[in-house]
C-alpha cells in the first residue's frame, strides 16, 4: 500500500508528550499508522522532532533516549530534502505566503504523492498544491 498521508512535526511531538493525554493518544495512533506504512514523514520532520525533544521538552530527553526513539521510528518512510524540494518550497512560499519551513512540509508531502497532511499548525481544510490539511485534534 502506498502512503497518501503526511505527518507534520507537531503531531509526532504530541505522540511523546504526556501533557495532553487526549492529543497524545490521537498522535500515537497516527504514528502507529506511519509505522505500518500508511503515513510518511520527511527528514525535516525528524530534525524538528529531535530538536524539540532535546531542547524544549520538560524534562528534556537525553541524547541516548532520543536515539532509541529515532531507532523505533526508523521503519517510517522518510522523504529526503533535495534542491528540487527546496525550490518547490520557495514556490509554495510565493503562492501561499507561509513560513518557509511549512512550505518545505508541503513540498515533501507533494513529492511523496500525499493527499493529506496531518497538522495542527497549517490551516485545516486548506489545500496546498492539491494536498489537503487536516487537524487530527
């Protein structure tokens, strides 16, 4: 089965954040689907996730703990960023006026052939280059 959905960083973070158990449960279900191959992420998502867990979570996770988490997420199909994707993100920035890194998420989802981005940060129900955004929460 080919994945047609993309998981934004904020959802991945909620899956490991115990502050809001309702959001955590929803996010964990989406991560489980990603582990099953139904949802993709990008290298950017993993980098933002790692940075947040190391520097913004209270208490912060240790590097060894984060390494174990990243290993557990290894089976998730990850879209690599290249020059073409950066160019497409610039085009998204011009078309939609969003923050560049949000545009890079859109470009990665489009590259992967996704129909949907699961995100709390992007505008729910908005379509960007044909990819719809849905807030799972």
